[in-house]
C-alpha cells in the first residue's frame, strides 16, 4: 500500500539459509547440472602448449582440472610437483592437440625448469605419449574453440522432440532460450505463438538431434494438439524448409553422449501400477499400461472409472521413467494412494480393484531398483521448476523422502502449489544459486518482503560479488583475473573441491570426522562452494569455535576476496565470524592450500586436485608428535605449523594462561567493522547466555593484558634484530647454519635470484615459508626491501612467524651493509 515502509529486498540465498536455519542440498546431488558444466576436456588429456618464456617453442602439458573455459595445466616432466601448474583460457592461449607441432613444423622443446630432468627429449616424449589421450582438436581450433558444449545450443537451433502425450511421433522444435542447459522450445511452424512452448533440460531422454526419428523408424509429424492449426501442405513445406537449413541450425551429435541410456522394459498391455502424472505431480494414483510400442517405450493411462469420462491422462514411458511404482508401493511406504475418479468409497484396496478390473499387477521385476543414497535430507533447500507454470523456478524445501523420491514445498509461486513429488534424478531441480549463476529470475519467498526499518544490512559495494547478468556476455573474449565475477558466460566457475581423506589432518581437525566428509563439493559458484567446504571443515574439528577463529578474516589484512559469515557451535553455544573466500576459479587452488596451512594440516587435505595414491607433500610420515618435535625444541610441547606452513609464534611467546584469553578477545571483537551480519550480535561472539570459561574476563583487564603483550613483542623484536656473531656461514648456495649465527655472505644479496633467496630460507628455521617467496618471485633486491609491516600484509602472516622471518631478513641486511654497502 502507498505510504507503507515495506520494501521488497533483493533475495539473498546466504541470508535466507541463515534466517531459516536450513542447509542447501549438496551440489553433487544434481548430476545433470554436473554433466552440463563439462567442457569436453577431461583431467589427464594431453595437448601441446606454447612455452611462456619462449613463445616460438612448445611442450606437452597435461590437463589437471577444468573450469568453464579455463584449464589448469602442468608441463610433462614435473611429475607430482604442483609448483609450476598454470591456468590458461582456451580462447586466448596458444593450445593445440598432440601432433600439431609436427604437422606445422613447430619446435617441441623442454622448458628450462625441467631441462635437467629430461636428458633425452625424444625418448621421454615416446614414453609419455604412448597410449595418451589428446585433447579434442575441434575444441581447440575452429568455431567451437573454447565454447562450452551448451553454448552450441543457441537460439534458433533445431532439435526433434518426441510426443510424450500420444504416441511415438516426433516433431521439429526450435530453441527460443537456453538457460544453463534448460531449453525453452517452440514447435516449428508456430513461430508467432508461445502457447505450446515447453521447457526441457537438454539431456531429457525425449529430446534428440535432427534426424533421430528417421534413423529409428519413427514418423516425423506435428502432435495432434497443433496439427489442426495448419494444413497438411503447410506442414510438409515447413519440413522441407527445415531439411534445407539442417546444416546451419543443427546441434553437434556428441552433445547428447551423456544422455541416460534407455533400457529394455518388460511391461505388457493391461498391467496395473501406481503412477504420478508428470504434468501434475502431486498425488500417486492407480494407472494402466495402455499400449506397448516396442521393447523401449510403452503408454500408460491414469485410471478414471467415471462413465462420462473422456480419455484419461496418457504419457509415453520407458523403463527408467520417473514416477511409476509397483502395486502396493504407497502402502509399504506409508503414503496415501488416491483412488481413481469414480471409485466407490475412499478405502482403496488393490486386491479388490484388480479382481474388479480383471487385471494383473506389473511384477516388481519390471521396475528399476530405488536407492536412498543421494545426499538429499529433509528441510534442505534447492531450486525447482513449478510443474503448473514451467516458466517459474522457485525456492523449494524437501519435506519428505522415500527411496529415490522427494516431496518438495515450493515457495514464492504466483499461485499456491501443493507439495510436488519428484525423482532425485529429475532434471527440473537445481542447486542453490543456479538461477543467479545463469541469469534467470528465481521466484523469491514472500517472506523476503521485510520492513527495512527493522532489518538493515551493512553493505560494502566494492567487495560485493558481481551479478551474473552484468558479465553474462562480457567475459567471452577476456582472460579471467582477480577482479572478475564468479561467472564466465553465465556458467558455474569453481571446480570440484576434493577432500583427500588420506592426507594428514593436523591438530585441529578430527580425522574420524574428516573421513565422513563427502569425496567432493561442487562445482558451482566459487563463494557458495568454498563456504560449504569451510563449514564442513569447521564441523569436523575437535573444537569448531577454535577452527572458526583460525579462519576468520584478519581486520588489518588486505582484502583480496569476499567476506562470508560462518558459524560454529561448541558446548551448546554458537559463534560467528567473517571469513574471506575468493571469487574466481584461478585463485581457488591457492586459497585451499593457504587455508590448509592455517589449519596446520597437509596442504593437499582439500583442494581442486584429487590425491589418488601418494600425496605430493609426503604427509603420510607426519603425526602430531612429529609436529611437536619439529617446532618444539624451544617451546614446551607447542604444536606448531607443519613443514609447508608457518609457525604461530604470536601465541608461543606468551604464558599458557594468557594465550587463550588474548586470542578469544580478538575473536569476539575484531570483526565489528567488516561484519555483514544483519543482527546486533558482534561478529565472532557467542550467541546465547555466555561464552567459554576463558572469555569471562573484564574487557579493560584484557586491554591491559594486550598492552603488556605489545611491550613484550617490541622488546622481543629488538632482541631478534641483531643476534650472536660468532660463526661464519657459507654463501646462500650451500648454507647450513643455526638460527643464532651471524651471516658472512660470499655474494651480494642484490644479485640473488629467486632460487638463491629460496635456498637461503630453506637453510633457516623459516624453511616452510620458502614456498611463499617462490610463488611471489621475491629475488634479492625485493628481499632487502621487506619490512615487518610489508611481510605481514603481503604474505598474510601472523605476527609471530613474521617477526621470525624478519629476523633473518635483518641479518641479511646487516651483512649487506657491512660487506657490500661500500
């Protein structure tokens, strides 16, 4: 009403899930969406790639993972070493199938980084290419280069659609719209009318490439519902025109290679069964096999006993069709079976009904076995097509599960809809975020209309994720960089994130709970997938609140991604904190690795790469005891960071009784400024009647404790800067020394390469940080410019390890001034 303060807010899945206390159905449960994201490339395929340092030479690379039009590659010869993995864009990179260099007189030459590993290039190539699978040439060259197969189904493309209402006739349909593989189809000949339009997913078993009907002996003619709209001569003219334009409007045949295979059925005419009408999937009713066409297709009709009835609802089925069940299935599962219209009384009895009809029940062997191993649970949320109005995709809640079937309550539909019955393999259900990612309007729940005076969200526009509509077409010929949206051409961007259960789980995570996590999460929207991964890790911890504390966004750190509010429950109390996640696929691998290091577990515990046999970090030799031994020489039983990570000296330098109090103080208050929470609970604070025992100290006392800690750190830093000067170590080429030694350098640090810097660090007790210097290509000149603030900000290090690292940098600077400054 005019003058009211009610405003319709833009729907946000994260806020909605938090408000309702619900969880999203796992992305891996939507197999048809998973299939639609495949780009034709697969891990393990090989191709020839231009060498970055010399664009005139090429070398063989293997695909590690794929993500839309992006490929993660590794040059052959690096083995299990991930340090040289690189992303490239199929549209812009110089990529070719195996054999291209030989055909085009181009040079195959081993890259400099692995030259010493490959003494005989010809022998090496023969060995690695024997039996290898080359990336498809048509996906690397020509019109289809870099295109997701789904993009080939463009508006105007033509397909053949079987008529599921009447018989095994088929007719030509043209694509009006393609939304992430969900196609709006219009019968050929009805260009000016949308009355008979249909929405189907491209993998639907009744949808085929042009020419299918002729190949399989089915007639090609318009369905009876539209046949009277034109004369027979008109239909023949339309068919002739389609055949003439077949080549330019056809869709590649291999696009349908992942369609479900239709098996042989064993139904006979007259058999009775229970069925759900796919056009109104709200109740289960008795039905009859009306006609058997062949060994693949049969026609069923919903029973109707009324004398004045016309033909009942009919549709063509195959052995894998959803919504058909054996007699008594409803009774065995405690479900209501609706009697057929005209049945006397409400107490339906199958035995009496079969005797009355003189029919037999279809045996159990006719039906496929049903499974409950699908990942869906009650109260989970997803997005689902409204069967009454297929234009609508609504928010849906799982209200009930039976075997392979879900009961869904749709929210926000224009007209109220009863609970829908759908198969877990239905192609009309989608994961949370699917509509947003594909630029389609999701029907929001009516409760999304809120009083803006009561609910105010603090928003930081520069850190918000870009809308998929903004970039749907804008990235077609651009390379993905850190400022781009999570969407490329309206498709999901984040690859699957694997939980490698064999890898070392570290001191924070419970190995038993880690083993119970799913094998993978995603693919999908980067922010949503990574948020789901982090939530699973938090819940798999010995103390979820502690892990949330480790993951929380550092207020002083530079913002590189997207802030997400995560929650943890521990000892009956709830905690929340803002955690930073990345938004683009090219940064996912690095994000996962750094998060693993934060949690002191193997850097491969989770990430876009599956560890099959042996972890590249050799983490199987690590135990908590060895962690303690590695970092515990001068720290009493302090469990430090693993090799490959960094130690947390910030807490190690304090007395045990102050450590937890100080850290908890940060956890409770440090995120006030950047939290996007809409309630008044401080980010990171427990929600409830109190916090853990160590949090009950007065805030002023904590502030005093922090001030003392800062003084200690300053004194410690002065102590660290210039230490003992007894011994003379060798140059960084072959340094072997103890931490307390004074440096005597054989070469000028200004001339050190990145490799020299890495070699120097590996000789110190900061060896685990060498990888960061390698990744950021820090040479000697850059090393001498580093200070404590820049180390903390640019390398995302906590104060303790930053001080320890700067101690060694100061020693190099001092040696430089003493030996080379003159």
